[in-house]
C-alpha cells in the first residue's frame, strides 16, 4: 500500500506543480473574476465619455412626448426625451458621428393616430424599440378611446389583460421558470463534466505514454505491480481534477458574491442561475457523475496510453474515446430542451453517455430514484469490468514496444499480460 | 545458491524466446550473461524481476519465488535509459528510492554520496534531459544501486560511457559486490565480462550454449592459439596432428590447437627448421569463444 501512495502522490504533485496546470488554473480563476465583475469594469471605462442619454425627438406635438415618457415609466423603462428643432438630415449626421445614439420622429396628424419612426445607428438595442412601440400602441388606444368618449370603466374593460398562465404536465413536474433555472445550472455543470473528463483522461494517457516512452515504466513496474501503478495514477490525477474543479467552484461563488458594486446584478444572477437556493441534489449528482465519468474514461485512457510507445501516438489512439464523449455531449445538449425525449431516456442508461445524459435528466426532471441508481450501478459495473480488462492490457502493454498505434495491439497486449 | 533458474522456458505464442535455461548463481557472485542481440537476455531479466512469468520452469531467490514483496531487495538497470526527462535528478532519485522501500532522508543521503562518488555532485538539481547520455547512465546506475539491493541486475551497464566513466562504474559495481550483493549483468563487451565475472553464461537464440566459471569455460573451449615467430618456412607445421587451423604472416604463424601436447610438438618441429624468436601459448579470449559459439551459427 505504501508504493500505491508514493505513485499517487507523485502523479498528483508532479502535475500540480507543473507550469501548465498552474497557468491554466490561474487563467481560469482570473477569467471567473473578470466575468463576475464585467459590468463594473465596463462602467469604469464608460465613465469618461458619457453620452447624453436624452433621445432627440422631432415632433409636432410636445404633449405626446411627455405622455410617452410617463407611459414608458409606468412600464418600468426609464427614458428621457428632448424635443429638438433639428431636421432629420442633421440628426442623421449626428448619429453617424456618434454624438447621439438614436432619435425619434413622432407625429400625431389628426389627434388620435400616432406615426412614429425610431432611427438608431444599429439594431443592437432591439429591446427598447419594442417597448417604445408597445407604449405608443397603448397611447394610441387610449387616445382613440377618449375620442369615442368611452366611460372610464368601459375603457378599463377594454384594457383588461387576459388571464394567461403557463403550466406543464411533463414528467419534470417543474414550472417553466424552474426549468429555465435548472437548465442553466445543469448546462454549466454538464459543460464542466464534459471538459474535465476530456482533459483529465487525455492527461492520463499522455502520462502513461510518457512513462513508457522514457522507459521509466520498466523500473516502476519492477517495484510496483502494473495494476497498482495504473490505479494510483488514475486516482492521483482524478484527485487533482477534483481539486481543480473545487477551486473553480469556490472562486466562482466568491467572485459573484464579492462583486458587491453590482450587488443587485449578482442577486439577479443568483436567482437566475437558481443559485439562490441551489438544489443540493443537483450538485451532489454533478460530483458523483463527474467522479464516475472520470474513472470510466480514465481507465480506458490509461489502457490506451499503455499501448503506444511514443507520446506522439497518443492523440490518434485517444480520438475514438474523445468522439464518444462528444457524442454524449451532443445528446445531452439536445436534451436540454427536450429532456424527456425517448433517445435521451435510453441513452442515459448507456454507461459512456450516462455521466452527461443521466446527469441532465436528474437535473431537469423528477425521476424515480431507481433510474439514476440504475445508471450509476451500470457505470460502476462497467468501471469494474474495464478496470479488470484494463489492468490486463496495461500489464502487457507497458512492456510492448514498437510501432503500435492501433487497437489491434489490444489483443497482443492482453496476451503478453497473461504471460 | 542465491538465484536459481530451473529449466526456464518462455514462449511468446509460437516463438520461443528462452529455451530451457538453467542457472545457479551463488551469493556475492558477479555473473556475466552474454548473448547476441535478441538472444533472450532481456526476457530472462524480466522473468527474474517478475515482470513476465515463465511458461515453464521456476525462478527462485534464496529459495523463494520473486514477487513484489521482495522487489525492494532488487536493483535493476534496464538496457535503455529509464528516467523522467523533465524531473530533477534529486527529486527523481528520491521517488525511485522510496519505491524501493527507502525513507526520504536515507535516500537523500545516499544520493549525495553516490553523486560524489561519480564526481557529479552538481547534477543534484538538474533535469535529466539536460545531462549527456553517459551522465544519465550514472543517474540510472544510482537508481539501481542506491537502496543497497541484495540482487542487482544490470542490462548493458557500460554502454554509452567513456573509458574513464567505465572505470568509475566498474569500481562501484565491484564495491557493491564486495558488500555481499549478487550481481548479474549482460554486456556485449567481452573484455568487461572477462575482467569482472567469475561465472558466466552465453545464450544464443534462447538456448544456453556455454555455462560455468571463466576458467572452465576457457579450458573446455578446447582451443588454444600457438604463436611462433621464425625467419624460416613454417608451412610444413600445418601437417602436425592436432592442428586445426593455421594462419601465416611474414615473420611467423599462428596455429590453433586443441591441447598442450600439440603445442609442444609444434615447437619441436619449428626448431628443426631453424631458430625460433618467439613462442607462446595463448588462452582463447572470451571474444574468440563468443564468436566461435555464436558466430558459427550465424555463418
């Protein structure tokens, strides 16, 4: 057992101390902080060249402009207008030179119909024009109602909103709003699992191939059995992965919490992410599926790594493995909008897809307990079988040198492992 | 006997890498294991180390099979350099030493001692890939010997070393032997084997063709070289019974004979022809034996 920990520690420390790991971790952490404080940063840069927020309006009826501002305020949109005597051509020039962001031409030809044109430099502010249109629409309706001399109750009756509510009867039993929250959280975690599984299984395969190509393997396995060596390696790098993910998670949490200058934004971010009250089970499932997914792919990666003699050959041998993960991710990404589709349900039980697809389903739907349990059981079983098989191949593979870069060598390695 | 191989055979599918090999190596012996490339030396070493299991036969160390429980008593120097290129010398040796059951502090002390002995104490904090091939070999040797193993297996220990370093390494190996370790090593350099080994064995295509002490091997080879220098014609001597082969030069000839008697006869005959300026009986060198035994089959 002592040698197991020596290898474990070596696998963990040598990677943890490596420049690549330190730089990647630092960059990602910096990125998280940057992203969390992005609005503060943008504001800081914006301060210098503040544009006048008031939108120039060309109009024949100034009362309508005041009414529009009130209407927008009632709708929760702050907007400032200033009536201008400039002509359209002059305003367009100002727009092109960036002095103003937009302008509005507002006309009320006969006192009860509104004609408006909103001119902006680009269509990026598409949210505001829609509000504007909506506001003007209701203003015109009011004006028409006044013209018809309707009683206030009659007018009120006209404007009464319909009773509209959306409910779902899908297996999830979650409202659309809850679904959206869960979707974002699941998506972020799913992406982390996907990313980590690819990255760490690649790391394992490269590690093993490096040890083999530098022939240090022969010395290692003359003091530690190949099987012990393989599992110590897989566990060591897996622990490193968990530590890294944990670091990212903690910094992400801290970054969002600490960006107090935009506290209202972070509040809304939390509630939007569903992080205000994170479903603990989702996080636990994320960790379980990350660990199992990692093991599944790492054991395979280790055995593939043991087949090559040169590190350059790792990439070609590991491609099929990467493709399987990519397929799993595609299924899961599709499943984000239709988590109860049949192909998602079926593929969620396939051990190679389960880490992503079953995680997606437990995250979005209310599944009977046995479904994730079955998927987890199947994965554990597969890991055990692969571990047994992998150890065999590994034992022979590490002694095999030569131009081996195809899966045909599996059999040869198995044979050698037995001997 | 400390290390015993009992009718060991190793087959890879149809191919027989080692065929019915038996060795008995006493404790504290330096044992030479010779063979051409592909003779089965490395396979034999891997079986001794327990990396491969023999198809037939048994290998024991002090009466017990070798497994991972005894691996810390074994030192192994593989034929090719086996070190992490990016790791620093000290860190690397501590790691390998710990795997062989050493404690960190003991390993550190041993590393310093060995680096001093090899006259390279300044390599302590260098990466292995920065060292020359010969100096990497020194580090490899330290990895094999630092934990004071009882059984040392050296696969081509002198390859890639300059003559000065070969001498340093030889004395280190002798030192380890004097402390009681049993050493098995393979080499292509017959002069090294002749100088270091009391016992040896030559394998060819998986089969053992010579085995025994250096003296017995030479005696039983049954051939000696008789060198005679004379100004007179020596071609007549070829017909002396017992002469197997003769080669002539301007000032004399070399005859290959099977026994001392023929040699004496040759001297008498040479004297009949005229004065002899030089006469000697030379033992065959290990090189001759190796080429005769292994080379014959090549031809």
